[in-house]
C-alpha cells in the first residue's frame, strides 16, 4: 500500500473539485441561515453511550458501523455517525431550550464516520449539512424544513430529485402497529438474521431490498391504517403546507429510515442519477429522542443532507455551478525590483478585497503567463525594469487580450474600477 493513499472508504477533497463542495455547503446552509437557524458545532466524537441510547441499539449504525475507541483514560468514545444526537445533547447541555425561545433552530456542517462497505456514493468518512428545530411540535416546522431542503437543491440547479414522505406514528399508535406487523412477519419464510430483526426493529424488515422478501410483504399490515387521529391530522397538515408551497412529494409508506428515534413525519430526498446509493438526504421528527438521552420532553424535527452525494448528483445531472473565479488579478514581475513593487501592489489589492495572486519563484515570462492563464484571472499585471523606469505597469485584459500601460500609483485603483 502506498503511503500516499487515503484510508479505505475515504477520499481527499482537492482543488478544483473541492470548490464545488464548499459551494454545496454554502448553498444548503444559506436558506437555513435566512430562516432563523443558528450555527452549532459539536465535537467529532462523543461518549459512545449517547449514540447507543440516541440512535438506537438495534440499528446497523450502532451495532455494525460505529467507530468506537477507548481512550488512554478509559473513556468509551465513538466517532459521530450522525449529527442529531450530538446537536440535541449540546443544546441540552447549554440549556438552549430554557432560554424561552422555542423552537431552538440550529444548523451544522461537518464530517461523519460510518464503518460501511465502501462503494460509489458510500464512504466511511462523509460530510453532511444538517438542521434541527428543537422543542416544538408544529406541522409548519416539519414543512419549513422540507421546503428549505427543496429550496437548497433547486438553488443548486438539481432537478432529478424526489421527496419521499411518510408518517411513522407516535408513541400511542406505533406500538400497536409494531405488534400487528410482528405477528404478520413471524409467519413468513425468512432467514435467521431477519427473524431477529422482527423482534428488535420490525419496521426495518419492510425496508429489505431482496425480491423474495418483498414478495412476501405484499399483504403486510400498513402503518397508514394504524395511525391515530392526532398523527393523521398532523400528517395531513404537513402535506397541505408543503403542497401549498408548490413542493412536489410522493407518499411512501415503506419509508422507515435506519434510525430508531423517528416519530411521525419522516422524509427522504432521493436522486435518480445515483444508482443504489440514491438517498441524498433525509430526516424527520424525533419527539422522543430528548427523553431517550435523559432530557426533558422536547418534540423536535430535523434533517441532514449528504454533501458528497449532492456533489455526485450535480455531476450526474451535468450541473456546472457558477463558481466565481478564484483569482481576479495575477501579477507577473520581471526582475528583482519589479518583484518587490508588484508584490506590494498585490498586497494592496488583497487589502482592498480584490482576489490577487503572484508569480512566485522568479520564473520567466512564458511560464508565469501560463500560470496567469491557469489561475483564471481576468487581468494580469506585468512589469519589467523599463516599465518601472517609466513609472508604469502593463495591464492586460485576459479576455480581450488588450494591453495598456497604467501609472504604477494608479494600478490598484484602476483594477478596482474595472472589476466593479
Ligand atoms: P442518514 O442519516 O443515514 O439518513 O444520512 C443522511 C444523508 O447522509 C444521506 O442521505 C446521505 O446523503 C449521507 N450519507 C449517509 N451515509 C453516508 C455514507 N456512508 N457515505 C456518503 N454519504 C452518506
């Protein structure tokens, strides 16, 4: 194995592709920032207990996919596999829910870790932008989050995504359904592992991708028929609000999601250009999570969108983001005196907020002009001894090819004017 190889299931973000990742994070978070969500950052690891209790002991995420470690001091930690449990933990620790301003609306962006079988779109280290609205039960809040995710994807130019929506019921009706489903499933012809799953997390069996399993599930009891009146009314209101916002969605009663904490509204964003790892984002309501981790009753809702898969979705649709040129002005000095002078101009431009770069390393004109081209700069500044003797620099418009001498003292102001 080469020493220069990133660990299995991971990859590096390098320019120029890395610029797209930044732009995606920015595009997903912009609608949140405009809607009252404040930024939160939590550690990359937590006590393992938080995820065991919060995400659920019966989930693949906790039983198979978590990176756990024991510190030299004997603490049991886990690299975070998802964001919600940590964000809720942090909000409770900081007493944000007691500041008298519910819901507490938070957004985050960061790295997550799952020991999964790597494949296209599925990595062991990946990146999410997420949002949580803590402490309020209101269908408009569920609708807000779905609408904002839709807005973010549309702003990025994505079109081939679909929103799948379901309700998982609450602590009144879900247990009744769970039992009916278990009774049905126990009579089927299933392997040992699936049989075990029936006892711990029967809803996940509905999610089984195998055709022979799906065939047997045709007559499985439907959660929809078991929803209590309160859950039904809540779900209808969420549907009505997002419909009124012009957001198209599909009802998907099979959508159960892989985490234990969801109640009522659950949704997933899937992209049709991604093959098997088609979920670009997902979320839902988690009214019981706070109590599961030892907090007060705080009904909440949130989502997380995968940055890696969103970038893959953009590539699948052939969407080119309109990324601003990194460098506006590139300075090419010819000789030592010019180097000092132009380096000064570059510093002045940067301080004035103009993106500028410099031909470092004392290369010849040809090589330096190549770098200028590659930088995407709109203008280059070239100066040699003769120019300096005349008190000018050569200003070249890289688009039109036009070049003119500009007094050195006015170079920065002239560029500022031309760049608007
Ligand atoms: P989840 O919490 O599993 O619903 O994940 C939310 C989003 O994070 C998914 O829709 C994916 O976009 C992304 N995601 C989850 N796991 C991975 C992974 N192993 N590799 C890349 N992206 C992932």
